[in-house]
C-alpha cells in the first residue's frame, strides 16, 4: 500500500507528498503490507497538523542524448511518431537516396544503417552555427560535444544518422517531402542539433514534511525539479519507455517551518489517499523496447533489426495488441519446439558470440571456413535427427 497527501501552502499552491516514515520507522515503497495498517496511518493523517521540516534544493545538469544510430532512431520514431521499425527504415532510405528539391535531387540524411554516434567535424561546426542563429550564443557549448558508442558489438564504421546539411531546416524542406518523410527528417534534424546544444540546468527540490496527530508522528516527502535554463530542451527531449519520472514534477516555493493544510489535489480525490498495489510482471515488448533489447543482447545488427521484427509478424509468430507484441499459438509452438530441440542455437549468448565471430571475419581477423564448418556440421546433423519428430 502507498499513502499520499495533498498539501496546500500558505500562498495557496498545492502539491502532493508521499509517506516516508511513521511512528519513528522509515516506510519504504513495499513496507505497508495490509489494508488495516494503511487505514490506521490514513486515519492519523486525516486529523494531523502539517509543517515543512526542511527544503533542500540542489543544482543539476541534464545533458542531451547522442545523435541517432539505427537502433535509437527506430526506438524514438516508434515512441514519438508511432512508426514501426520497417516503416522507419523505408522512409529513412528515401531520405538517404535523395529527394528532388528545386529540380535537383539531394540526399537529405547520411547512411541510416549504423551504430556509430560520432558526426563529422564540418557537421558539428554547421550545427553550432545554426544553434547560434536560431537560439542565441548561450545555447552553444564552449566546446563541441563528442560521443562514443556504449552499445555491445558497436562497429561504428559510419557516422551517426544526421542531416547532410544542417542549415536545411525542417520547415524549409517540408514542401518537398511527404508527411512521413517530413516527420522523420524533423526528428533527425532536432536530435542532431540538440546533441550539440548546451546542457539544461535544473534545480532539484526536496520538501520534507512533519505530521503530528493522535500522539503519533509521520514523515512525508515531495520531490520535483524546476528548469532554470532549458538548454537543449528548448528543441528536443528524448522519450522514455514505461517510465514515470517522479523528479520532473514542479514544486511551489515554500519556507521551512511553514504550516501546510491537507487538501484535494484535483478537487475530487480525498486529501489523504491510500492505494493498494499488486506485483505485476514486466510489460510486454513494443517496437521500441524490442529493438533496444536486441541491441543490448547483441542479437542482429543495425541492418537487421527491422527485418527480424517483420519476420516475427509476417510468419504470425506474434500479433500487436495495443502496440505490444503478444505471442500467437503458432509462435508458442515454434518457441517450444526450438527451445526443446535446438536450445543452444536460440540461446542469446550463442547468437551474440556468432555475431562477434562474423565481425572478426569481416575485419580479416578470422577465416570464414572454420567458423562456418564448426557451426554447420553439428547443426545439419541435429536437423536430420529431428526430422522425424513431427511425423512421429
């Protein structure tokens, strides 16, 4: 159970605080285990008096995300635009191949199959120039930002995905693009520009509250942040998956020792709320989180993420329900068969290790015949041994 209280300041501002202690004991997120216990605390708080015990504010910086790789472009296009991975790649391919602008065909973005996050020096210089023109000098960092990939197996043979000409603002090319192309170009342009902008300056605030009532004491806390300088947030903010950022709430100004009163936050809820929570499994994958998982496990490469997901859908191993992947009966049967009879070949580590070996072959560090020999001979033998299973 969790308990929250709506608080009103002397100036009439309202905010919400959560219970952190009761009767001298710290209360964690999972510590109130029964409705009886929650009810007793709620009853005490309903008759309690509240005052601000302390207010602490700390400056903090938020840095922009790196320019797009194939993986992060697919994830962000899924979150922000609702594009599937394959749709993103199809649109990006058109932007890369070239669009007719004023009678001349121009490639609008760099190569879209990459896990590199660096961009060329001339592109960084162009970005800094446009940032200064459009936002002012205070949005241009003293030094250009440099990024390096943290992705497993990153090859970084190509630059990050960026506009070929950063002075080509989205509104200037929109008339030459269809709706999908315009949306994706704007996303790529904004992400690239933001990656070279100044950090956002925040002030993270924590308000500690004391509650006295019925001979007992309780502690409550509210956390939030105020943006003091928006920096790159003036242009772009990365989306998140299944994540509520509690620290992003804005809190009112309030002084230590100030008396607070319990109040309803939205006019309908009770001033003191207790709610029961149940342990839930992790959410099923959507397109963005599945691409992220493929990258983290080292399965596939930037060029294959979209085709992996398309294969799952085309063969009807999965269906999309409310944008989440659900296994079909066919998918369950295929999965059960493969994990029972070909366990080593559908193991994450096997796949990632084979990808590493293929990279070494591409780099000339391994010979391809021993690698394929070692894989193929036991594999084909196992296939022949299992051929009769269905008929049996």
